[in-house]
């Protein structure tokens, strides 16, 4: 008679799935209008490269820092992965409303 011993399984999360999770998390940050994130998972560690479009006139440096911190926190919590590097680049600054055209 053989005895079966319980062995824990291994759960892997695909790069694309981590990128989508991170993209949704970035949209939770105020002043972020759009975001595209690519992720690379190696073992239990991931690196993220985020390109965000911001609302004009958002402060670029502080908003990028908030995005970076939020991605580290949320991706770690949702995936169980350690986030080693988060690169944030700003794509476009967009105004909320269409500019008002004035005739002189």
C-alpha cells in the first residue's frame, strides 16, 4: 500500500496577466487617464514598465511617484509576487474638456 503525501502545488502567473493587473491598478491613481503596462515575471519576482497618460495639469513627478508606489503595493497584494522594479513613463498630458474656441 502506498501513502500519498500532500505536496503543495506551484502557481504561476503569466507576464500578460500581471501586466493587466498592474494596468488596472494604475487606473486607481487620481489623474491617470490611461495606462499600458508590460510585466516580466521571473520566479517570484516581477518588473513592470508602465506608460501612463495623465490629466492636464497634473503634477508629473509626484503623480509618477504615486503610480510607482501604488503598483508595488497592489501587484504584490494581488499576485503574491515581489515587485523589484517599476519604470513609469509619461505618454500624454490630456485636458479634461475640449478647448473652448473664441472668436475675436
